[in-house]
């Protein structure tokens, strides 16, 4: 990754697409993901829009709700960031 991102900026820039991709792949609405993760639908929306970045505890809850490993989401976020900075 050529460009250095602050942790919060990285998560707000690239995690939204990761969450949306996995939510769509699971066939879940924002409300269904929110219910499974124990958060509000508006918070899911804020995450997907990049207004908020999930902390580690929330990332684990979301990953469990999506039935994937939290590390997979982080790896995908970093991969997306690297692809974006390689151009």
C-alpha cells in the first residue's frame, strides 16, 4: 500500500464496501444485519456510508452476523485499499 491511511480513515474509506458486499452476498437487508448484530439499522447505514468506522468489538459482531471471520473483512478492506492506491 503506497499511501498511508490513518486507521479510522482506512476503515471509513474501505470498510463500507466490504460490509455491503458481504451483506448482499448473505442476502440480508440492513435491518436484518442490524438485528443479527444487535445494532440499529441506522448504524448499519452509517457504517455502509462511511460516516462511522466499526471498532473491533462491533466488527466481530458484524462478522458473526454475516457468518464470516472478522479477519477476512479486514483483509478485504486492506486489499481494496491497496488496489485503490496502486492506480
